C-alpha cells in the first residue's frame, strides 16, 4: 500500500474523513503525539488499528471526541467528568468512565489540536486512536516518525508538523471508587488538585538513589533499537557520571549518545543538553529515534519525578534497559546487547 503524507488541507481532510468512514486508518497530529485513527463506531476499523500497530488485543484505545457533548453518547458523564472536562478539555487529559454499552469502561478525550478536531468533524464520528507508532517503539511526535513505523501499512498521514507536549495524555480513572492517575502526562497531579480533583498516583517505581534491575523485557514500551540507560537521582554530579560512562563506552569501541540537563555531559559524542523537563518531554521520543541510528547506547539523565517530570520519568523508565545512580558502574549486559558494529 502506498502511504500518502499530506498537509491538512480541506481536500486532505475530506479524504481523511471518507477513509475513516470506510474503516480505513488515518494518522493525525494531536497536542501530545501523533495518533493512528479509526472510526470508534466500527469494529473493523478498530481491528485494523490493532493489526497495523501489532498491538496486544487486551490494551484498549482512547476515543477522541469533538466536545464533552459527544462524550456523553459513549460514557456515563459524571459530575467529576464534567469538572475535569471544564478545566482541561480540550487538552491532554483522558477520562476513563463507565461505558454506556458494551465494554465496562471507555477512555475518552477531546484533543487540543486543530487538525485532530477537523478530522473528527470530517469523519462525522468519534475516532479511536492509539499513538501512531509500531507497538513497543517510541511514540511519534512528527509525521516522519509515523512514516518510518507505518509507511506502506496505512493509506494516509496528515502532517501537521511537530506535536506540542511530546508525551501522551494523562489517563485519569473516574470509573473506580476514587480518582486515580493510570498514566502521568501533561495534566499533572497538582493541576488536577487545583481543579478540585484529588487523584491517587501510582508511585514512580524508581526512587532516588536506588538502582532497580532492568524492567521486564517482555513488556516492550517506547524502546528504540539500541539500549537506553537512565540516570536517576543525579543532582550535582549527573553530568560527570554521564561523561564517565560515555567515555568508557567509547574506549570499548562503542558509540554512546547523551541526553542531559548538565553541560558536563557533553563530549566528543552525539549529545543534546536540554534546559527543562518540559523541553525533555517535547524532545525525548524524537531524540531516541534520532540516536538509535547514530549510537549503540543512549544515556539519559532523568528529570526530577514531579510535574511534567513524572510523565517523562514514566516513559524513560519503560524505554530503559537499565536504571543507574551516578556512582553505579555500567551494567555488564551493556557489552552483550550492544549491536556489534552495526
Ligand atoms: O495523548 C494520547 O493519549 C495519545 C494521543 C494519540 O491521543 N494516545 C495514546 O494512546 O497515547 P495509547 O493507545 O498509546 O495509550 C492509551 C492508554 C493506554 O495506557 C491504555 O491502557 C489506556 O490508555 N486505556 C485506554 N482505555 C482504557 C480503559 N477503558 N481503562 C483503562 N485504561 C485505558
Ligand atoms: Mg502508545
């Protein structure tokens, strides 16, 4: 199949709407990451999404709506949902609510992106969409990332330029006894609390100074083709630790790349020094995709796990094959998993 990449002109949007109504797939930008859309009202369209991504069947999709009114057709609209939507829609907050029919719950969100909104209007129906990456790969923040993963598999990518937040929406469970954040994202616990929604957060598994073992290889998430090593708890000497590891990898004939906040991490290896957790959220997935072709190991300094940093640490932890503190040595596995000269 030929994949067309088109700017979101009226003609392209009309074509996209027709494709969605015919149970075909359209990739489109949102304010978080690119989504892979199908008609939420069509089982064939939804099945096509799972097939295109190679996504496990037990991981449900978010339904994207044009307004809270549209969400009411799909879910039991509670007072808490109304409050959340009033404060954060359109925006990067997904609400898990009791379904009106079929499944027990449905996740809904109104994206804050003109192209996403125009696509829902053109399709004349809500759009079920996961992130538009091949299952297990870093989420796409540019049309080119979608093309790299799904080119030849889907008919159309609407190219709206780079996305804004760079990490996916916050998933807030409002169907259980008390509100719970199932996935941290652009809407932080503090922002929810300010709106009067007090949600429990799944604790960040990674704690300061600890160096837990590699996350299970069976759940691949956000992973580029080369190993990622995440440095946590690096307050004052993170840059030095990253430079030490990068030098060691170079000395063994490997090619390190570094993403950090501290200048000291720069060296004669590909590196990007970021100025804030917000910038890391925006750039992380793109940098993982860029460096997988230039490097054998990607070393990343984690932000503090607070605010948007919670979402970044959550994604990084899943992307990483090892989590280290600054005094730790590089793990033995790194020398085994490193691609041999490729
Ligand atoms: O920002 C985003 O949310 C992006 C853009 C495209 O909107 N979408 C996205 O979709 O990240 P996806 O499929 O990659 O992640 C959806 C998340 C998964 O963690 C899934 O398990 C959860 O939402 N989810 C979906 N329906 C659910 C439900 N009924 N109950 C609990 N979790 C649900
Ligand atoms: Mg995803």
